[in-house]
C-alpha cells in the first residue's frame, strides 16, 4: 500500500492508519475497523460526539426558531393590517 510497515509488526506491511493517532497498522492490528486500540476508538467517538452536537443544534434549532418567528410575524401582520383582527 506504500504507507510503510505496521507499528506493532515491523516485518508486515501496513494497510491502514489509525483514524485517531495515524499510526500505520496491518490487518491484524486494526481495532473496530479503523483504530490501533480501543483507547483510540473511544477517544475518536468522544471527539466526534463533541464535534457533532453543536453542528446539529445549529442545523435544527436556529432555522426552526427563525421559521417560527417568520410564520408568527407573517400571521400577525396579515391579521392585524389586512383583516383588522387586533
Ligand atoms: Zn491510534
Ligand atoms: Zn500489525
């Protein structure tokens, strides 16, 4: 694969890099399909959770609030100025 030898087996070619610490790894050393160890797997999962949460909040909450305000404002405007409800 041209990425050097396994971090744990200097005589085996590396096929992967740990997705967390980027150590070169062979087929036998890969954990959870893309990590060098359970520690890296856990660290990566935690990092992704921290990274994704604010992005999801931004995506779902803020447009939701803006949409609600736009609809409420539009309704108020229509009822107040066009139909003289209040
Ligand atoms: Zn690692
Ligand atoms: Zn190995």
